[in-house]
């Protein structure tokens, strides 16, 4: 009898992965790629009907959960309900991919009344991942190989222009990633802050300085996430920067 060939070392076991913002753009591309890789995907979306066809070929490996990144812990559309529904379906959580976020053009010298938008940007971009990670943390630790991947953006590493609210939220998110890395290290949780510049999504629709085809594509980031989830704990990078143009 001929022995079966050994599996390549970089082929990961199927994971149960929460993906926020999975209805479109980067989150949608990541959810599609992870399903194609054989993972179990729990997709957190504002409008479940928008992703009804996502798991048509593999319905047993997809859970679609109503989720608002700005919702509190005990809200039925918040993080706790999502994590509990996922654990009930598959028994645990092995990874979280934070893609939900909002953009803002509010600057330092903002108009009176724009404080509300600043608070919303911080709540969604910073507190959303914080609340979701906290809710999933015991299950990530129980996994022994927990992973947290966060779409931070290059705007979390340097400021260009005058978009203060957005940049501040992303700088704070990068700090949160560092705090999560420190907190989870001994439990085998590894954290990666993914920092792309312009990505060809709706958020970049108004950008004219760089052609859409020259931007990083969502599917490219999905391929990177697929690879990051395949790495052993000793090889997981903390920062993963992706540049479609030269950075000073």
C-alpha cells in the first residue's frame, strides 16, 4: 500500500473565524477566501440579506449574524450575542478578523457640532474591535492558537493630510492591537495589525490621485489573511504593512 503524501506544513487546520464587516469590500473578500480555504466563517454584518448568497456552496460552514460595530455588549446586534451564537453553532472561536469601520473627513479644527461624528468614529473604529475582542477572548484563549487580525490602515502609522478623527481612531486601534498582543501572548493568542494604504473599495471611491487598478485589491488582502492564518505562533508578524505607492 502506498502511503499518502505528507501534508505541507503551511496547510492550516480549519478554524472558526469571526469576520466583521463581511457584507462588502475587504471583509466580504476575506469571508469568501476563508470559506474557499475550508474554514468555518461567522460573518457579522449590518444587513444579513446582503450576504445571503455568500455560503451557497458550503452552507454548513457559514453563519450570518446581525452585527453593529457600534452596538454595546448586551445589544442583540452586539458582540456578545454574536460570539455566543458562533460558540453554540461550532463550539468555540479560533480567530477574529476585524474589518468593520467607518471613514470621516472631520479635521482638527472641526465645526461646532461635529463632536458627535468624532465620537461615532472612535466608537466604531476603536471600541467596536475592543468590545468584540473582549467578548471572544475566553474562547480565543481556550483555542490555544487564537488569532486576532485587525484592519488598521496605514493611517494608524502616519498622518497624511488633515483627517484628524479617522487618523486618531486608527492610531488608537494600533495601540489596542499592541495591548491585545501583550495580553494574549502566554495563551497562544497572536495578533496582527494589517496596515494597507489605498484599497479599491467604496471608501476610496473619491480618490483621484491613484487609479483604482493601481490600488491594493480586496482579494489581495484576503490572500494575505489566508496566509497569516496558516502561520504557526512563532512566525506570526505583529505589523503587516501593504503599500500600493511609495511611502516616505
